[in-house]
């Protein structure tokens, strides 16, 4: 299947099921587990979305349970990285890096009211603020 077709199908509850299976990594998940974790009204709802993912070639059936076989980055998933089963916004890493550089500067050099110090401070605060803003914005767009 091509990415355009997968992107058109990977929406709503199907996307939530895919993200749940993505978080499980190489572990298998069952229909009832998906139903309980995502609060679906019945196992048949979970089974429908699991079958849809299987038809897209993203998961496989392993003795009645399901496992991820293909990870795709479509839609909102392009902005996230999976680390140990946790979905984190890509900007988070840059925000932490720039913030730690700013904190290191502030701890290493005492405040001196000079043009250079103020410029360095502004050039650290502005990117850190922008990166944290983008991280929080993307985090809020994440399907839950």
C-alpha cells in the first residue's frame, strides 16, 4: 500500500488503535486489550479497526494477538518519535537541548549588564521559548 492510501485510512479510532499497537512495540496485543485500553463499547469495534490495520499491512496476526510489522509516519505522526513505547514530539529534544545550554550559560557566567551578555541571553531565551511553544502545541494535537 502507498502512503497516500494509508494516510487516508489511518484516521480517528483506527489511528488510536495503531498508536496503541505502536506503543506496545514488538509485544503482541489482543482485541480485548485494545477495547479496554481505548474505552471502546465492544470488542467488535476494536476488531474492526484491527482488521483495517491488518488490511493496510501495518500489523500481523500472531496466534490471535496482533503485532506491529510496519511503522508509518503519516499525518500528525510525522511530528512524533517513539522512544521505548512513548510517543514524544520531535521538538522536545531540541527544546531540552537549547534550554540546557541556556541554563549552563546562566550558571557558568554571572550576570554582567553588558550588551554581549544581554544579546546572548536573548539569543538563548527566544529559541527556547519558540521550541517549547511548538512542543506543547504538537503535544496537544496528539490523538488521545
